[in-house]
């Protein structure tokens, strides 16, 4: 993702990401997948990759299901997600 893309993302009410984090494999196109972050101009969203990992798929299993993705794509999705939630307050359930 270029700095201009990050600025556009922020302009939509989302925050920008740290300068040192590389997003060459993450693209945001308002005309593709409703502007959700995707892997390398595909229709595979970062959230789809994360959801598969959260469901228990390993990276090799995920790559078998999406043969056009590479291991670096999966790691980029994880890096993007980590930056997206960095220093944000999330609503958590109160413990009893």
C-alpha cells in the first residue's frame, strides 16, 4: 500500500499505519470488494485470510485452498492486521 493509499484509508475515518510497515502485497481499491484491503489486486480480502487462519487452517492448508496466494501474502495479511489493531481500544466483555 502506498502512502497515498494509506492517506485515503485514513480519510475514510480509518487511521494510517506506521511508516516502517510494508504493504506491497496489500491493495485497497474502492471498486473491488467494496474497498476492503485485498491481497495483491485479487478478490481475496485480508479478512478472508485471517478468518481461515482463525478457523484453524495452517498456512500450508490455506495455500492449498488458494493456490494463487504465496506464504508472503499470508504473512503480509497478518502484519496488516497487527498494525490495524495497534494501540486501539477494543470493546471487551467485562469479567464477572
